[in-house]
C-alpha cells in the first residue's frame, strides 16, 4: 500500500491550499481588494499544480489503487469543465469565480477520496488479526513451532517478541514497540527504526505491539495494564499509509489459553488484547475444564 504515501503528500498539499484560501477570504472581510492578484497568481496557480500532480498520481498508481478509489479519481479528473476549458489554468478563461470553484472541487474530492481509502486501514487490521490467528494455530498443529515458543517462554520476553515479529513479517506486518522517548524500536533487531524506506516499500502494515509473559492468571490484568502504559508512550507520526493508526496490540503470552478481557478504548486508540498460548490444550480438553 505504498501508494498511500503519495496520497498523503497530495492530501497535505490540498489541505495547505484550502487553509491558505480560507485565510485569504477571511482577510477579504476587512478589504475587498485583491491588488496583488492573490486569487489568480497564488490560489489558482497552486490549484493547477495540484491538479497536475493528481494526474501523475493516477498514472503512477492506477494499477494498484482500490477500484473505488480509481473510479473516484477518474470522475474528478475527467470532469468536462476541467479538461475542455483547462479550468484550473489561471491563464485560460480567467474569472474570479474560478478560484472558489477550484478550491471547492478539491475539497469535495479530498473528502470523498479519504473516505474511500479509509478501508485500507480495515484491510491492514484484517491482515494483522489473521497473522495472530495463524500464529496460534501453527503452535497448535506444528510440534516444532510449539517447542520453539515453549523454549522462548521459558527464556525471556524478548525471545517471544522476536519470534512473534518474525511471524507477523511473514504476513507483511512490520511490528515494533515503543521506546522510552515515544519512538519506534524494531522487535527483531532491537534498534530504533529510523530509515523507513524499506518498510514503506515492503510492508503492508506497520503496527505497534507490546508483548508480555503471563505466568499465572492472577498476573493477567497487571500485565495488560503494564503493556498499555508502555504502548501509550508512543507518539505516532504516521509512517506513510502503512501504519495502523488507531490500534495498539497488547499480546499476552501464556502457557495455556487465557480468556482476554474486553479491548480498551482510550483517546481514540483501541488497545487490542491478544492471547498467544505456547502450550495450549486441545480444544476438546479445554472444553472439559
């Protein structure tokens, strides 16, 4: 989903123009003059540049964009008033009303496009949830995998982190944890994530995880609270379009399966409680307990 990175840059450019337009028209309440032709030389000129960038974005990404996003983009770029009269070009058929039309059109398009691509976050979360389910099932059916996790559980929390991150990466999910300053630390290499180009080009999702070993049921709530506090340290600057923005995953690694409490919603962030059992009983045996 690296096309989201390109869109975020374009989205920021559109927002900047809309903010500038809002400021300009607010200032006009105090003076109705536009002696320096701000509308033509700045606002409409920048609208033309954005329109051209949208065309380039379409050419570059149309083969990988969601179909609904392609349709939305096509509908916008192919409006007759944009192409037949070169409406966004300030040197063609200049009228003061062109500016309001251009800015309003861009604002409407941005809102619709953002709504459509919001589904990509759902897709990223689905991939992540599937990775956790696959991990648990691998432990159940594969004796070698199960033994690796049992050994890691006996050794140290970081061993489980590394195994978990490696499995998630298999699914295209790049997992990290928060460091003491609120940044990102790679779970496998245990070093700050600074160069993000690899993640942007290879991963389908970037996700914050906190892994905790739970040795007894009595520890569960305390461990979840500890993981949540650590996850709250993270200050997201949102890596392109691949980062799952509003979810944090708190993974409780236990010997046997544990019933997880409800997820926690705080300040617009959902903290997902996930249990990974390294030596689970077979389902029929668990049902008898």
